[in-house]
DNA sequence: GGGCAGTGGATCTATTATTGAACCGCCAAC
DNA sequence: GTTGGCGGTTCAATAATAGATCCACTGCCC
């Protein structure tokens, strides 16, 4: 599999070269890249990719016009015997997270074990507060992981990690001007699409039920949702956004404010599958029926949604492929093969379900 | 460095598979190509390319419709328990299981790694059919695990394992005359308790929505439920049991037969949290309100239930302590220190929630 | 006997790694 | 200064791989 770096030719060459260096085959300067390319039976590009890894480890130092100088031989031993663990930062006990998140973290654990890494889960509620610096300092200082995977991260957390050179992968979206490697769903496109679906079904008063905390993904959602409505040909279409926290009551409150107004929405996009459950049951208590009285779309997926009647229209994600992308980026980062580009965000497939209907 | 492409993934896999074959990891038949592709993290095409090399070496012999047969019957290597792995047998992909089950399997994985064991998850739908002997023969024969953990097991499966001396722990209840070590919740006590709660609230027509498959835990539930009603001082109390499968439609059908009869129940115990979701939403569609029109209790717990309005009355379980019990029994079994007694079944705490009300 | 789920066999497309070849600016030596 | 070799960069073509979809075959269950 090409995503796993050590299976690529470049990484195999890097391993080989590291061994040769350690043996002391070359002192002073490496053979030129063109020569290496010939002796190692690989193209110069591939050799260069391998050399890049050695450079990142501080073993060699390329000098323009001269060659690759051998620098230090002490380092690699330390690199080898490093802990080889990866930390995952989550805000709550894993049992409280959404099942889909638990699933991909689980997959990530398996994939990393296969690669010789152990995954350590850190439930650090303090790191998710408004000023996380102290908590993060302590946590990251205490645990010498090879890399960190940060889930559900706040802007302050992302800024903190961006300032350090701790290897860090954001599982989720990043805020506009933060240059951290990240991987997430394309929430902007999702919500734009959801708005389009509802508008085409004849709805004109749409609402987005969004998390109050405004994580990057939520901001993107909002942006996409508003775009979807404002760029539509329907000039009479309106978009309202209501905010909720993670508890049931706040969802109920948000719904009350939405539906107690004069011109209540006829279609709702819910940004979170737990909130979808709350929404569906609160609407049922108010005597509103899905989809006859109101159409619902869930932005997030979770296995339990399949047990609802009607089945929620939602954007389906495969936790396995999500975990694979994450682990791919992670290993790339751990092997320092190249400077990491964030993979393109994932655009999940829309499953129509039965929770939307044309406006009556 | 040879010119033979040692560097392609396919060739690396071939090397790896050759080594595994020599070790005697698989006897008789190789795992199916699709399974190999998953465990080896490579596409089936690549796996097939690797298998082709083994075939050319005469190590395996593919049989259409059956699998890849191991030919070179060198010798049953004596490396029996060097593997130090534990197999978990589940009927569906882990993402389809209830989150709570996924959670304790996850915990189990962590705890076992700490003990030096690897957990291998086997999704064997065939092993859950009416006659699982063949599928089990093949699965258990193929994988030389130190022990097996069997979840959601049928009676036939338990009998199969009881006849062997394969170390096996049943995660769940056992059928009456089967002497396998097991650990589960005390479903009999739970359902007896649930019936008592509803009777004390004035309900007289109770129903239990139970799984059709009648696993041991479901049988216990039924027994406890009937006991709870029949032993009550209320002579006019009746207990009905309706059966459903694991799909939403069958739950809807079961509910229809319950509520279309002349004297419908006013209180319902649902044996499964997914079925609880289906039940709640079907009732909402019929215009019945919880708890005003009907009281509900969920026998099983799952995190997502907390997002429902009203919050379901249910029996709460801590997946961590459940996993610890399982791993405790398992390690006792693996170390063969003493003959294993099954730990006492767990009686979880009742959380009242808001889904029950006195009969109007 | 038919339906069904699982198997290897085969094929297709999209993505990615790798190749092989340009060209650039830099360096030291002639 | 010129020259040839060096690393740095880019590019298009190619090979490997992933991932999906069919097929024919097998055995089990109904």
C-alpha cells in the first residue's frame, strides 16, 4: 500500500542508506545523487526522497554545487529507540465521543500497531478550555510521543501547536491562517449541498442547527450553508442559524427559539448526530412530524442513525478510509520523508433517507 | 541488491506470506483473499499478485469457490503458542455493533496489549448461522490463537466450543447446560426489576420487545420479565412478548402487532438500544407520546440514549469495568493457573430517566 | 431445487509512486 | 572565464496500487 511510507521504494532506500551510514561506508561526502541513483537502481527523484529523510534526521547536509555532506552519526540511535508512541488528544472519555470517532480512533490504533507504534489516548478536558496553554504544556511535556493527533480542537489549541514544532496532525478542520497538517470532511461543501437539496425540494425557510463552540468545521459548515442559500436562484430563500451546546436542553432551547418565531423554518440541517437525536425527539414531543411537517438532514453520520424512522438523510463516512488517511499522513510525518501536505478534504456520499420531503 | 523487484508491495507480501506459511500460521486453507487484503493493508489485486508467486512456488493451490489451499504440508510447526494472540468472534463489522460492545472490545484490546497479547477481530457471519460447525472448524483451525472470546453467541456455537478444549470465553450469557466460562449482565434480574418498576407505576399490560434469535441473554430476559409479572401481587397484570430481528422494519412490525390489538400494552421494555431508537421513532410516527401515552424502559445501555428526549430509563453499564472482568477471566484462562470459574453476572444500576410515568 | 453468502478469477478506473529527462543556479578547478 | 559536476526544481510518461464491479463456482440453508 502506497500510503504506508516504509513500503515505498524511497523509504526502503532511506533505511538502507541509514544502515550504510552507520556502518561508516562513506566518510565526509556521500556519492553524488546521480551515482547513487545508478548503484541503487532507482531514479534520482526517488533517491532524493530518501536523502530528504536522512536530511530531516540530521544525518546529512546537502551543499549546493558540492554534494551531500555526512554530518553526525550519533543521532540515529536516539531516533531509533524513541518511544514510538502516538498520542491522541480527545476532550471526553472515548465512550462519550460519537461512535464514528471512536471507530476511526480504533482503526488508527490497529493500523499504527501494525507499523510498530502504540496509540495512547489522552482525555484532556483542560486542553479544550479557552486558554489551554498551561494544560497543553504539561501534557505534551509529560508524554514524549513521536507525534500527536488532535481531535475536535479549538482555535487556541491549534495556535498553540502551530507555534511549536511538536509533530501534530489535526483530525478535523483548521482555522483559516493556521498551517497545521490536517484531515477532515469537507463541511463547507456538505452544507452547501444540503442547502441545495432542501431548496430544490421547495423549502424557503432553512435553518442550520450548529454547535455554539464554533470549531473550524462548524465555521466551515455555516459558511457553506449560507453560500448554498445566497447563491441559489431563489431570492426569497432565507437561512437562519441556531446554536446549541452539547447537552440535550440547549438543543431543545435552540429549537424553541426557532419554532416559536412568526415564520418558522420548514427544513433543518443538524450538524451533529447526537443533536439529531435530540432534535427528532423534541420535535416529536411538540407534535411535529418528520418529514411531513419538517425536513431534517444530518450533517454527520453515525451507525445508530440507521435505526431511526424515518431514516435520516445524511452524509455517510467510512471510518476505515478516514483512519487510513489519517494514518497515512501520520506516518508520512513520522518518517519525515517530505514536508507534509494536508490531503484533500473528504466529500462523503449523500444518503437520501426518508427525513426530507417536498414542502407542502 | 538484486534486480528482482523486491521493492514492490506484492513481492514484500509474498516474502511475508512465505514466512507465515513456514511458521505454520495457517493450516489447511489460507484466509480468503479479501480478509488478507484487509489484514495486510493492501488491495486485493496486490494480495493476488503475491499469492500468484506462492502458487508458482507450489506452496498453495487456489480452488475456485473455496479458497487457497496450503499444499506444502511441511510440518505442523511446534511454535503453537508463540503467537500470543487472542481472537474475538463477532457477527458483524465492528461499526455495526452497538457502541458499548465496540467500547469494551476496544478496552480489551488495550489491556491485552499491556499483557503482551494481540487481539484479532474476526467478523464471521457464517459462524452465527444455524449450523456453524463448518465455519467454526475452518476459522478456529486456521488461526492458532491462544484463546477465543465469543460475543453474541448462538446455542450451536456454544455447544461447538464446549465440545472442544479450545480455550474460549463467552462474552455474554451461556445456555443452561453449557459449561463454558462466561461473563455477562444479569439480564434475568434486570428484566424482573424492570417489570417491577412498571407494575409499581400502575401499569398492568406490559410488553417485552425481544430479539427473535433468542440468544441466552434474551432467554434470561424473558424469564426474568415473566417472573417479575407473575410473582407480583397484581393478579390482573399481563405480560406479552413480541419478537423482532435486527432491522428497523421488523421492529415496526412487532410494534404494529402489539398496538393494533384490542388491549394494547401501556408499558414496554425494549431489549436493545438500537431497537429502542426504532421504537421511539415509530411510536412518534403513530402519534403516541413517551411517557404520557406509553412508558418505555431500555434493557441495554448505550451512550447515544442520553441524547433522547425524554431520556430513556435504562440499566447503565461501565464498559471499562466490563472489559476488565473479561480480560481478568481471559488472563486466568491463558495462564491456566486454576480452573476458571465464571465471575458473577453484573447487575447494572437503574437510571430512571424520564421515559416512564404512572399509568394515567 | 432455489436462494444466498462466500469464494477465487477477471477487469476496469482513479490515484499514486516512480521513472527519466529536462533545465536552473551554484561550486571548484582548469 | 569557461567548464563539468553538483544539488534544486519541474515535467510528462509509465508502472504499481487501490478500490470497485462483475463473473462462475461452491456449500449451506430453506
